[in-house]
């Protein structure tokens, strides 16, 4: 009985140690202090057995962690670039000829800080699924706006990472590359919507 109590205490200690790496770690680290061997169930108070689904979850959580930080970097870069030159950001929004003039300034000034806020939440892993869903919607809007400018024959720079406005050198190649880039970012966001659990985060999802 004393041995079993000691083993259970060690199990809880191991669990607390892995929880330091984030909530997702503890989900697959401890297997209720049990290990299945040879059809018997043995009380061992140890880490989870080495099984394929355990390895898959580790891979998934690390992939989500990388995607989280990549997407945070994208939003931070984009937001800071626009915030540093709000007048140019205003010119970029106006060049799309989609928003009424009364909304040009609010969009140009509000979008950078929205992007910086999204970056901060992603870095800390707070409400990852919700932030990823918002990111996915924003990338969808950006892709639609760029495609609309292309279809209407408007020659502009997208202004996604600063700059923007009329650009006589804009062509189907530049528009295609910008759309492909945003599709890639949208794919990262979609991954996080479906697999929000990751390491080094303050939230589970």
C-alpha cells in the first residue's frame, strides 16, 4: 500500500512538471498512472506508453505552436508597418476603391492596431481558435480585395506590409503572388482553427 501511494505521488509530480510546458503537455504525458502490457494492467505511476497516437499528438501540438508564432509574426509585421505610416495606409485603403470615403480613415487607422492585437494574443496562446478564425476571415477579405482590384484593372500595390496606393508596374504576376501568399497565410490560420492546442500557451484552445 505504501509503495502504491509513493507511485501515485510520483505520477502527480511528473504531471505537474509537464504542465509547466503548457496545458497541452499534460493531456498526453500521464496515462492515469497505468501501463498496458501483455493484456494485464499494471500500476506503475509513469509516463504514457509509447504509442502512435501519442507521437501524432506531439507532432500536431508542435506544428500548431510553430503556426501560432508564424501567424503572430505576420500580423505584427503587417500592423507595425501600417502604424508607422498611417497616411500611406490611408492612401492604400483608398486605392482599392471599395470603402466609402467616410470609412477610409477608420479602416486605415484601426486595422494596424487590430493586427497588432491579434499578434499579441497569438504569442501568448490566448483564445487561439477564435483568433485563428478571425485571421482566416481577414485573409479572405484581403484575397477578395486584391482579386477585385485585379479584375477591375486597377493597378495598385496591396499595402499589406506597408506602402500601397497606385502602382503602374502592377501586373497579373504581382497580383497572383500576393493572392498566393495570403492563401498560404489563410492555410496556417485554418490549421489553428482545427488544431488550436499547442505548447508555450496560456490557453488550451
